[in-house]
C-alpha cells in the first residue's frame, strides 16, 4: 500500500522541472543553466539531482529576462541588483516595485 503524504504547496515549493519551466517561459533549458552558472538563480535539486523550480523561481527568471532584454543589464549587474533587492525585502522595502515599476510578471494560470 502506498502512503500519501499531505504536503502543503506554496510559492517556494519546487514543483516544476527545468523542461516545463523552459516551455512555460519560451526559453531554452540551456538559458536556465546559464543563469545558474552565473549565480543569478539556484534551482532546487530533486533526490535524483534534477533541477526543480518554484513559482517564486519562475517570477525571478522573468525578472532576470526583463533586466537583460528591456534594461540591457549584464549578468554581473543583475547579480548586484538581485542582492540589493534581497536586502531591501528583508528590511520590509519592496524596491523592485519602486525602481522597476514597469516590470510585469505573467504567472501561468495553474500556478496562481
């Protein structure tokens, strides 16, 4: 008999494999691996070592794409911006919405 575990899924739960995220966002899986290589994003790993992403990660990927495509910022600049945003959020300030007010995320329907 299989035991079913009642697990709470929130925006930080790693539920999407790399192939699904790439398809949802219309980008190549190699691009996601490049973001990981440049330390812009660290995906969760499954017990079998597969890259798994959360809803929060999907929004973060969309923001990274926004910074590279719309704002023309390189990876080193993005790493700095992400660090500053993380510090500001810990202090209760949402700099992302203040500085990058034109950034709009599109969360797939089944994730929201």
